[in-house]
């Protein structure tokens, strides 16, 4: 599994949340600033998307703190 990068906004350690009882869904959020991402089909995709956003500020516009 890839390692999660810190939050692109505040640098805090993000958490991975799964909603597997409802659907096979994963997303990553920052408990400090409330930044989160859309739900992903699997955890690998969730981590990939999060890390991409951490590297490219442009993609961080999706964030709604
Ligand atoms: Zn944050």
C-alpha cells in the first residue's frame, strides 16, 4: 500500500475512512481542517487521488474545509 502524504493545506496526518458496510467505498479526510475527498471504489484509488492532490495544488480545489 502506498504511503499517505500529509494534508496539502495544513500538513496534518489524514485519516482513511471506509464505508464498507454500506458500499465498497473509501475516502480520506483531514481531521484538523476538515478537508476531504470524494468516495472511491477502493483504497488504492483513494490513496492515489489524495497523494495526487497533495502534489498538485490545482487539484486541491475540490476541497471544502
Ligand atoms: Zn488539513
